């Protein structure tokens, strides 16, 4: 099966983080985007490059800085003196896998240039629409511990990411294997592709056809509704978050080799889909409540409708 080969190939180069790779593949198969938030040196960039190489997709990297302009991202039109016409010069966004590195280091205006691309798969430059290549996925990174010279992502931007994932430090055995690969010169440049673009698009279509019963759909809606009623949340799950949770659950079932969604699939992805969309109240922040724990408890308290 292609998806298993893909997981094995990525895990052989990005060692010891099988769960992280699985969540990222869920986003890919769902047609979603992912935000990797972790301290420097945990392999965020390496993971993005490894995924792009294994998928045989075109790869673009945008190194966001305070002086990065929207035109650097989406492109611009320039006047060609030879032809006497304006021509579109594409920006870095015109690739299938985009690494938006340190996305919170650029200005809100430049961050906003990604909104249309992430939601609609297109960019508009000087009134003309340019479609992005398919499949299209943004893998953004940010450092949670640096605040100087950063611009926090607004809620509208965060809501466009299907998941926010933390990589974390590797286990001892995994870190030693990483060292062995490093000493042997095994790098991302050695990653051989596992599938073609057509295979990815086919898998995305198959994920969209994974069956979900009405009672499971009701369960997902109940979870979204519970986040909106939770007293410790200022902001709950949006309708987009509700749809993302459905699609991520379908992808989780697909990765497990099933053509139908179980409540356990919803539980497996709920925290990663919801926690970056939740805003705690001032009282909850003062009490240092953990949003992940709050969401986990909320999911456990949510009832599954009877058919």
C-alpha cells in the first residue's frame, strides 16, 4: 500500500516521531495545512523537506522576516518592455509543498497574503486569479519561546491550519539513531520518492469518500458545540474547525485501513484540530489551565448520539 510505504520512507529519515508523521499525513490526505510549533533544532524544516521529497512534489521555502513583502509570497506583475505587456512573475507560493518558515516573524500584512492561498487554492494579483498546483499544502513553523520581533498569528490565520503539532525532543534510542544517520551522511537529499502527484490526488479523493454515519457526524457536531459553550473558552470551534475535524477523522480511518469512521478516529485527532483555535478566558489563563487537557476532558464528556 502506497500510504504505508510513504510512512516508512519518511520515518526512516525523520526517526522516532511516528505519531507526528501520521498527523502530518492526515493533514496531507485531508487537503489541509499544518502548523509546527516547537523550539529550534527539533527538525521542523527537516520534516517538511523529507515529506516533499518522499511525495515527489515541488517544494518551496519562504523564510519569513520582518521585511518580507506580500509580493515575495504571491508574486507580482511586471511590465515587459519587449512585448509591451504586463506579465505575471510567480511568487514562492507557486509550489505544491510550501515551508512557511518562522511564519510569526513577518508582518500581519504579509501573513495575510497566505489567507486566500490556504483557503481557496489560488492567489489574486492585480485583479487576476492564478490557481495553485495540486496537491497544495502549507507547512508553517514557529518558535513558541521567542517573542522579540515576532507577530502573533491572528485567529483568522490560525483557523486555516487543520492541525497544530509539536514535535518534541526525541527519545534516547531515536536520538542515537539520528546521530548514526548523521555520521553516515544520510540526509534529506537522499530521500527517494514513493509516489507521484496522481497517487496523492487519488488518495485524497478516497479519503473524501470514507463513510461517516449520522451518529458519528452528530458526535463531531456535539464536540464543536461543547467548545462554544465551555465557560473557560472565549472562542470555541468555528464551522471551518467542525469541517476540518470531520475530514481529519476520515483520513485517520483511511490510514487505519478502514472505509468508515469510528468515534475513536474523532478522539484521536480532536485535540490537534481544535487546540490552536481555542482562546482561554483571563481567569483560565491565570489558573494556568492546559487547553489540551480541557479539550480532552470535553471530548470525553461529549455524548455520542444514538441512531
